[in-house]
C-alpha cells in the first residue's frame, strides 16, 4: 500500500527542551495506526506536531498526495478529533459539521445541509442534529466531532484519545465506527490512545513512546508486541502491570 | 471554472421513466455541480433511476448528496432508485443510505415569534427572581450556621478577594467619582451663577455625592469589576464540574465560595464609597475654584455646614445593601450557569444587568424610606 504519512528524524519538545527525539515512522494508506504510550509520554504532543499545531524542534513530517498541515485561511487536508471533541458550544451539532463545508466548498445551503446530515447519519446522530453539544452525552459529542472531522472527506483522520472518558459500551461502539471509517471509507486513521481493548480491536500497526527513553521503544502490530516483545516497558504496558512486576 | 469530473446524462425510456446515467469521478469537490445537475435533470414526477455503474470514484460527500437527493425525491412522491452500484460505490452508498432509518428529512425548528419571546422573557424573569430570593434565603441560613461554626467558613481567600475588589479598584473609583463631582459641579455652577447662588454649590455637590451619587457610582463600578468577575469565575467552575466536585467533597459552595465574596464586598464597598465621596466633593471644589473663582475655604466651609454625619451614614447604609446585592446576585448567576462558554457569557451579562437594576431599585427604596424618617 502506498505511504500517506512519513515522519523522519523528528524531535519534539517545548522551549528547546527535547521530549522525544529521532521519531521516524510511516503510515500506509487505509491503515489504522496507533501511537501508544503511558500518560505523559508525549503522544498528544507528537499528534499536535503531526497536524501542524506545534512546530517540531527538528525533522520533518511529510504527507504524500495531500496538502500540508492546516494553517489559518487554508483548506484543511485532514480531519482531527480532539480529546474533548472541541465542538463549538454555541452551535448545534449540525452547525458544527456545516462550518467547514460552508467555509471550504461552493455547495449551496441545501447541499451543504445534505452532506452534513449524511455525516451525522454515519455516526448515528441525525436525530440530534439540532441539539447543542451541552445537550448530548460525552460519547455523542465524540461522534459529532468525528462527523465534523469527516466533513470535507479527508483522506486521513487524526484522533486524540477517542475513547477517553467513555464507558466500555460507548467505547466499543466508537471502535466499530473507526473500523467502519477505515474499511468502508478507506480513510487512513492515526490515533493516540492508551486504551488496550481499542488498540487490539482497531489498530493495524503501532508505535510506543517512552519519555524516559526519549523516543520510540517499540513498533509493529499490537498483538505481536504484546506477545513477543522483549522490552519490559512494552510488556508492562500491554499487561497493565507496573514495570517491576511485568518481567 | 474547471469542468466537473463526472458526467450526468438523462434518457426517458419507452415506459416514460427517466433514467439518469452518472459516471466518472464523483467527489465532494464537484458537489455543487452534482447537486445542481441532479435537481435540473432529475426532478420530474414519476419513476426515476440513477445508474451509478459508471462511477470510477465516489467519496463520502458525493454519496451523501446522492442518497439525500433520492430521499428528497421519494418524499416528494416520486420513485427514485440508485441502481448498478458495485464494489466500493455500493459500500459507500450503503453507509450513507437513510431509507432504513425512516424519515431522512429533519425540519429545522421554527424561530419563535415576538409574543413567544415576550412570554419566555417574563417567565425567565420570574424564575430568576425566585432563584435569587431562594439563594438569598440559603445565604441567611448558611450565615446562621457560620456564626455557630465559624471554622466551616472558608476565609483563606478573603484577603485576596478584598485586595481585588478593594485596593485594585481604588484608582477607577477615585477617577470616576472625581469626574462625576466635577460634572455635577459644572452643571450646578452654571445654573446657580445665574441666580447669584454660587455659595450653594458645595451644598448641591456635597449632598448629591454623599447621599446618592457616591454610593451609586461606586456600586456600579464594583458591579462591573467584581460582580462580573464573580459571575464568570463561578460560572466557569460550574461548567467545569468543579462545583459538583466541591459538593462530592462534602463542601458547601455557599460557605466555600459565596460567603467570602459577599463578606469581602461588604467590607470593601463602604470604604470605597467614603473615598468616592471625598474625591467627588473635591471634583466640585475644582469647579468652584476654577469656574466660579470661589476661594476654596468658602467652598469647604459651606460643605462642612451642609453635609452632616447623618448624610454620610445614609450613603454608607446604602453601600452595605448594595454590596450584599452585588455579591449575592453575581454568585447566584454564576452558580446557575448552564451551557459551556456561551452560558458563562450569558450568566455574566445577566449578573451585571440584574445587579444594576436591583441597586437602582434599592436606591429608590432607601431614598423614600430616609425621606419618610426625616434622615
């Protein structure tokens, strides 16, 4: 499969303090790629760097076949689901999804609403189109965030901790939606997560970050890593045991 | 303008049914053209088929448009079918198909009319008034408990609250009250001079400032500074579930958050009012000296003779009442916030508007009472 994202020699951090160094990986088209690691391992910082919200200290992020990371007043080339969904509270779910369509397409009002309703229908929220984000549950806000991320049919989606704060059933439904998007729409998905059930269910490939190691400590299919890794930190993560007891 | 990547042709068969043939690359980029052409070509009564077998590439946006158009035609009584779909096209059309979910049309809620708006406003005003009165009652009950168990009152923040409401507000209070005194003095001087009443300028400015304008202007300034801040602060805490967390920790938000703020304002506003009174009368002095060429000692003597301790006392009584109103209403509005960031904005605005109304109303009531009592 062709590569859609290539990361080379990436160093990320704050104010010249390097958190992670020599980050390099490729994401294939149509793949669900997971960025794993414990809390504070730099997963979200890496994601923010990939989508252009933060400049890397060095290295490069290259997208093949799509535009550069979103900047103000340029059409976005990928969709992002933020950890808290980040829906605009004064707009209904429908208006949130309409926003990028109104800004970046020449669709008439009726056509834009048809597309936006289609996105909401895809995530099972068409009956809540005229509700405000504060009037729906956390799981529904996440799904609405996915609908908005999908608005412009991006070839690649970035999800920051999609299952965070959700009950197991809602998290499982979200996993099914991710699989539908990847399989049905052939969208490449890069997700940051530390939810083991989701990782095993949806991810094709993954990398694991470790702050103390300053970079990637493992890469491969999640099942392979969980069963065959020799790294104690990797085993501790997948077995959900503190480091000293995982070996 | 670039030609769209798709082609939509139409043919009427022998039975009179319209058959559309869609081929090429059908993507959201050409969504506007697709929607337009579907409506132009495919909007006839009776049976219509759209053959999508010739589609080379279909994306989600275009799939949403096709299924929405089909649903729209079906709802209008025409028979509309998408035929010939295979592979990825069939999968995508299946994902966006809404026929299995029943009604695909979701009417936009109608905007309420003027009468409904008036009714809702009245209902909301009554609800707000009841909520504030209930909150005030809770505050009184809480104060009784606080007197019995003073350790349950969280006074750690009292110092910083007094600083923010009091000392940080002194410059603006002094400036505004000086200007108000000067403006009043100038307007009064112009009129009094016509009748040879220059000597009474100090009476006019002194009594107006000390009894009315000093307490009122200072309260208005504190409303804008501290009242709005309290509403926003507590509103943000409410939407972030920090108030809920406080309750689960066994803390009473009234004693933890509201008391210190009301107490800070009650201590601070009378002091600010006295400062405002002093500087306001000096504003009148500046006009007396510069406009009326009146010796300052004459103004000050007249001031001393006209303004008594009872006048100052009535002003300070008002300022205490204003302080309780500002603290109570601002905190209540903040704790009643619903609906995220927009809700915080609404409750802050509501706090300022309601407080301003209440302190003007209180001022009128006090003025009437004092006049009845001969104070």
